[in-house]
C-alpha cells in the first residue's frame, strides 16, 4: 500500500505542475541570481537542440532561457523516470512489471501533454512524450539491470557456499 501512495504522490506533483502556466513555473529570476557569472556559457553556446519547428540555443534564446530549457527537459526526463519507478515498485514482482511501468508512464505522459494543452501558455508536445518515455526506459532499465546483477551475485555466492 505504501508503494502505491508514493506513486500517487508523484502523480499529484505532476498534476499540480501541469496545471501551472509557464510564468508560474519560470525560474529565470533565480537563474539570473545563481548563475550571474554565466558559467559554462561558451560550452553551452555550442549546443543547438531541435525542438518543435525551431532550434533552441543560447544564441536563439539567451543564456538564462536556454539553461531553464535544459532544466525543464531534464525535469521531464527524471520526473517521469520516477513515475515509472513508482509504477514498477508498486506493481511488485509480478510478471511484466518493467513493461507495465514503461507503457503506463508513456500513457501518463500522453495524458499529461493533453492536459497541458488546456493550460494557458502551455502547449502539447509529442517530443516531451518521447523524452518522458525515455526517462521511464532508462530509470526502469537501470533498476532491472541492478537487480539482475545482484541476483547473479547471490546465486554465485550460494554456489560457493554449498561447495
């Protein structure tokens, strides 16, 4: 039950953030204070990220808006990765837990983008759904891989102990 509550908490945070306008979510003023010296501006200026029908870059948007863009997209990736883990662990050791978690997260990402389309100043983006699903795949994939490694090590230790 506790695992389902953790998943529910992630979903509540998602619903709240999806209901906020861009202006309510903007962290530009904080970035201007924290990153006043514009660290890594030269390195970031090299990046040009295709997004929608445009290219997002320092040159195109300015340093602070570009950094905010990167943070927002990382938050998508990590946030939906956490939602996927919430589903994965809540589902338990049942068959297809990883697949259910990834597919469920992709569905939630699509519904989230649809919901955002009704929020002023926000748009629906298939690219964000792909990014969200990629976060789910990576986060769940890491957990599955770590579990397999530990399972093999345990099996190896049991063999050694039995000899």
